[in-house]
C-alpha cells in the first residue's frame, strides 16, 4: 500500500514517524525511512536510509523531487534482527514461475557489495521453497519500458555487477523447454508487448475520436459557412434591389470632400489613368469609393447621363458627383478589373474556371439589358477586360459603356488603338457604325481570353485551329483549374461564333429567352425558378453551370434582376400599345 502525506515543511522527521505509527500501527522503533533517487534509466529506487542526523531535521530539509519528498518505509520486526551496516545494499526480490508465467514480489535482502550472488542462493531457495539442489538463474530488472532485463553472473560480486540500493533481482529455476515463456526476460518482453499494444490501441482510439471530433467540427463549420453565405447573398440581393429602387438618388459631394478622401488627389491614391480619365481610391464617410476625374466636360456629362439610365446589378453603380470638379464617385471594386485578374497582376490569386463562366454569363445578361434599352439600344462600344470591374464577391461590373463614340470620329485614330483593335468589330472599321453586334464581337474575344488566358491578338485563329486538331485542351488556361471539357468546348464554339467577320453570322443576344422568376442558387448563378426547381427535384445535387456539388438546395430571389425584367416588359408592352394606336 502506498500512502501520500501532506505535512508542513518544518515538521520534524521524528514527528512524521509518529504520524506513520498512528496510520499503519507500526511502532517508531520498527520503522526505517529511505530516501528515493532518480536513476539514469529514469526509474526511482531507494537510495539510502535516513541518517541519524537527517532524522533530527525537518521534512523540508530532506531531498526533493518535483517539490515532493519521496520516502520508503521499511518495517523492521523485530528491530534487533535487521541491523544494517553502512555499506550494505538493500535489494528487492521477485520470483518468476515459467510454468504459471507469473512474476511476484517475495521480499527484500541486505547484501554486502563485496559478496557474490551465489552466496545468497540458499536464502533465495528458502524464500521460494525450492529444493536445495535446484539450479537458479538471476536477472536484474533494469527498466520496464522498453524492457531491459540483464542476466546476473552469480560468481561476480554485487559491486562489479553494478547492483545498487533499491535494485530489483528476479530469479527462477532453470525452465523446461515446453514453457510458453521460459525465461523471465521473455516474460517481461511479452508483458511489455501487451502493454505496448494496448497503448497503441488506446492511441488509435484517441486518434479516431479526435478525427471524429474534427470531422464533426468541420461539418458544423461548413453548415455555418453555408448559412452565412446564404445570408450574405440574400443581403447582397436586397442591397441591389434597394440600389435599383433608389437609382435616381445621386449624392452631391464638394471638392473638399474629394480632396480629403484622396489627400488632395495624391499619386499614392491613384489607381488608374486611361483615355476616360484618372481614377483614385478614396474614403468618404468611412466608405471606400472610386473617384474619377474625366478628361473633359463632355465625358463627364455623358457618363452621368448614361449611368442614370443604365441601372443594372452588373453595371458599375454611381454613388454621387462633384459638379465643382466634374468628378464622379463610384462603388469600389477591390479586385480591380478583369484584365488584372486574367494576368494575375500583383500576384493576385488565379481566377477559377467557374468564376470565369459566371462572369461570361453576367456580361451576356448585362449586354442584353443595354441592347434592350428603348427608344434606342445602348451599345458599349469599348468592351474590353479593362472595362469590366470585379467586386469583392467576384461579380462583374461594366463601366465606360456608351462613351466610345466620343473618340470615334471618321478619319481619326481612337486613343490607345493598339489595345482596342483586337476587340474591335471589323465592320466598324469600314462603316464607322457601332451596333449591338459590335459588342457581341468584343464579347467573343473576351470569352476566348477567359478560356485560354492568351493575349487577344489572333486568338480566334489559334482556338479554331486547336478545335480542328481536337487539341483544345492544350490551350485551356491551367491556372483556372479543372475546366469541364464539354463546357469549355461549348464556350470556345460560342466565342468563335461571336467573332465572325460578318455581323449577320454572329449570335443575337436579343433573341435569348427572358426569365420570368430569376432565382439565385447556392452556386451563385441565377436561373429561371421553374427550371432550377425541376433540376433539383430530379435528384441533381450539382450545379448546372459548374458541375460542382451544391452546398445546399436553397434558392434566393434575384429581386434586382426581377425588377429590371418587369420594367423591360412594361416598356415592351407600352411600345406595342403605342404602335397599335399609331396604326
């Protein structure tokens, strides 16, 4: 039995022995206390008995291990029979029975360091009830984990065998060959292996429990993420709807507001400089915005007029104007423009394929909206990746639409012609007339660029040649991830149709079917409600656009787009009624 005591450090050892006598009923004169010490094999064994001088000290004056006093109580009964000399060694004895595979403690002995183990064989036989002629083998148990049990030479002295105070000597009869574990060393190894196996099983069980807990936490985190994403998407749609409802509200800013927002239009805040004007990043009323200073008054007035007219979720939103500086204030697009995303300017992350597909779909819908404007279509005229801004959610925002005609005078060279030319409608160069199909040509080049990541010059010829050789997969931009080949091929064919030299051969976006009830699915794409519900009811759990697993089956109404569709349909109906009256 092992007992721990909490005593004051100033308690004398003699008083402590009295407490032991009260606890165990062992008289003080029959007690001998031993100090324990840490051995080189990391085991703790009796070091030596307390000296008479130490027995007069307080407990706190003894040696410590981790702030605790470790003492061994030896019972001497009667005291006169166990007088120990100063140099004697105190050893523990264990007996191993190979037949029963049992190891048990049987007692202790005091031995002289100069004596030999063979001298104590008679005592060992008596303790184990062996015949006086039976041969015995001795082992020293050095440590248990891992097992180290060393055979003791019975003809050498205890000191030469490195036997010290507190060592454990195991002994046994010479075993029979049929014993399962004939030697104590093998028995120790067997016990250790079992313990080791149990520890491994316990470690595996703990690891499994940790993995299960981690999996549960990941599942909960994913569910929480999906819920937060749904709430965010819903909030974004509501904001778009509010923006549409308040589309005619444009704030007025003073020149002082803009100067404070940009530190007096410091170059540190400048983020762009094009033929349309200089663009600065600024902070107004704790909100990050874009501030543009157009090159001319005509550009300023044209852009304000067009942005009042062309309100759409994928058209850049005008926040306000500054008439004093002829400046415009827009919503901020933290991911720059599409050109930056394709080229990965400033080591930006790669634009993944499903985001590229989403941008293509958004640009198509936005062009359809602009081209459907009445009484006359709004033609972008300069549709390039640099004029497609990307917001924090990787939604596309068209800018600079309907303004290119201010630069395109017959017989003059437009600014930045080398950058414009690959996206420019070939028929425009002969007719100097921009039509909705001019934008379709530019859209085709953008589709091919998003698909391949290649520069725009001669891109159509390269893609067409790859399709003819059935090697389109070699041109697809690897940084976009694993783009489904069927969808990639469809986009390549669509892009090539859009860049036909003749306008008559290009697809007409106005012939596309208009949604009645647009709904946003968990993949972020907008679908006709009936179509996406039918898709989900058929047991499909993957996105129709990306073929990736849908995190959930929730649908969120795209109210902003629905408002635009309803307004467009009302305009169509009014025009039909007016046409009937005129006839």
